[in-house]
C-alpha cells in the first residue's frame, strides 16, 4: 500500500518491530489491540490527521492448537481477547473515520476456518467469528446480499455469518 502512495499506519507491538518497518509511507504505531488505551491513542492519531482513512486491515491474531481440555480458561480468554474482542475494539474506534471517508474494513483470518477439529477449535472460533457484524459489513460493501468477500478460503467467496 505504501508503494502505491498511501500513508500506512502499521500497528506493531514492540519498538524493535517499529524500527524494522519504518520507511517512506509507513508510520509504525505501537498497538496492542487488547489494551484500550493504545486503541484509543490510535483513534486519536487518526482523528488528528487531515488525510482520509481509506481502510482498516485487521490482521492481528494468535494461534493456539490444542485439545479443548488442554487449555486453561485464561488461555481461552486471551485468544478471544486478541482474535475477536481486540478486532472489534479497533473497528469500533476507527469506524467514525472510516464512515467519513467511505473506507473499508478488511479482516484477515485463517485458512483453517472451513476445516474442523477439536484441537483447532480455539483458533477457528475466535477468528471465524471475528469479521465485521453484518450491519457494518453491508455498510462498507454496498451490497446487502454479499456483505464482504473474505480472502480465505478462496478469493471472492462471499463471507456469511
């Protein structure tokens, strides 16, 4: 996106990652999506900018492959915090700017979503239930029959809740 002339705010979790990607057109932003103060700081940063916010790419996620009984409730909660609630928090925080610019929300998920196994349940449920709520998705796609297209499992296949 930066090579195409867009100014990219790239969320990273560590300063060393920010240093590694900083370049022309790429502005790293320290962002742990489970920390409301960092999500709020991102929304304030976007609000101060005179440029339109054209897109939000939700690609944060954690993967824990284990049988259901092998995970503690804390592990379950952390996975949902990152893979579901964190994405919702960022989307809600940036929605006013996206609505003003008629921007888009792009959710990057896992190829494992259409597959099923008890050991993969955690990743599947937290990432495949995380795309935009249908009302928001319809707002950004303009087509109420096909709210969003998902990059997985096949490009162009409509997402449905």
